[in-house]
């Protein structure tokens, strides 16, 4: 088995695990930021809610929606790597995700080696360009949520 085959197998294992047992797929009471997006070409729809705490970090993140296994897995992995990060770090990790999914270099920005390493599991997306939009939907929704603060009650 060559390196590309191992990467594809790992990719499939990660996608299956996160799609069958998605982390943080739930409603969130009183998020500080939220957004909803859809991909009309495939029917995926995703909502992302964030709770940015008093320290300015993502204290909680959750997603909901109806989506394919790739989008669900990407959202699940995204929620795990973004918890505890600042909005600026979340934007940097989005850029890393986008580069990795497109088959680019996977350098670790600003001391986030662990998070970048986890995102590297999605590098096999470059072999499935049609699925890149599915994987990107939750990440783009997260960016929209960062730009959409909710009124505090």
C-alpha cells in the first residue's frame, strides 16, 4: 500500500467516524454568533452557533442541519479544532483548511500544529474536488457566524 492509499484510507476512516458520530451536533441556547448556509446544488444546509466568552475565545461551538457525510464530518471536526480559539485563530484555521482541501501545503500557523495536523486528515479531498464544496460549507458558515453577532439578552 502506497502513501496515497494510506491517506485515502485514513480520510475515509475519519469521515466515517465523524459522520456516524458527529461531535457538537446540537442546538445551542443563546449563542453570541450564528449563521445558516446552504448548498442548493446538493441540498446540504448547515447552521453554526458560537459562544464567544468574556476572554474573547470560542467557549462553545455547535452545528445543526441536514447534510451529506462529508459536510457533517467536516463540521464535526471543525467544532473540535475551533473550541478554545479566538476568532482570528478560527479564520487562520479556515485558511489552513482551504489550503489543505485544495492539496496545498499544510504548515502550522501560530503554534496550532495539533489543529493543523488534524485538518491534514482532510487532505484527501484533493482527490475528490466535487466534495470540496461539501466540506467547505460548515467552515464558510462559521465565518459568516463570526460576522453575525447576536444581541445579548
